[in-house]
C-alpha cells in the first residue's frame, strides 16, 4: 500500500482523488518578514493546499482553509493556550468542521486554520540547507494533513504521515525532507 492509499488512521482510502472541489484558501500575513522572505508565499500556500486536497481531500463540493503566516511570538502564545506547551513551534493546525459532518447547504466546509512561524521556517531552512519556499510548502502540507485528521501520535502514524508528506512534496518537486534527517514538521525549536 502506498502513502496515497492510506487514510488518517493508516487504513486504505482507495485510489488517488482528483479534487473537483471549489477551494477557498484565505491567506493572512501577520508578520512583514514573510513579504521579504517569500514574496510569493500566498501562491506557495495555495499550491500546497491544492496538492494535498488532490491526493487525500474530502469529496465536499466547497472547502475553506485559512493559512496564517505569523512568527514565533504568536506560535508560542497559541501553543501555550491550545496545547499547554510554553514554547514556539513551526506549525499548528486547528480543525473546524469535523470530517463526515455535513456543512449547511450552500456553505463551504471549514476545514480549519494552519498557523506557521516565519522565524522557524527561516531557521529550519538555514540549518538544513533547504530553500525557504520548500520548507513553507512542507509545513502547509503537514498542517493540511492534520486538518484532514492525520496524526503522528504513534510511530506507525508518524511513519505513514511522513511517507504521505514526502510523496505529496515530491509531486511539487521538493526532495523528501525526512531522508536527510531534517527535523520533522510540528517539532519544537
């Protein structure tokens, strides 16, 4: 079974899906550093969101995802409030509408919010010799998978999620971030 065939719990999801959904990706740039580091950050985020939905997205006709491009200060505050961990992290995902529940008629399914720290993307990219844009897209992919109920709480779940991330990133021309021991997404500084 390939990574594309695994569902959130590691079970089969069937063949690759072509996402015919209308996807609204709202991008909020909360820190001006993003504009200098990645002038095309919005397009990079939309590309990563779209690729994940093409591979494993729900079959809803309309979806909405929010990506907040922030800094360590906001990620630390959110991490402390949501997880009780008083330190910044690279990415946090906050699911909204539970999968399997119907959205109100005509309304998009709100998958949730992904919040990413420019500070961490920059540090991680520099430390591992990874292009900033590749690290950003990796974290969007990671966050999207969390919104779609993928987890890395156990070694089996982590391996399946990493394999799926690497497969999706490969389709965007990004080398496997786990092959060279790069810190996985979602890890503290």
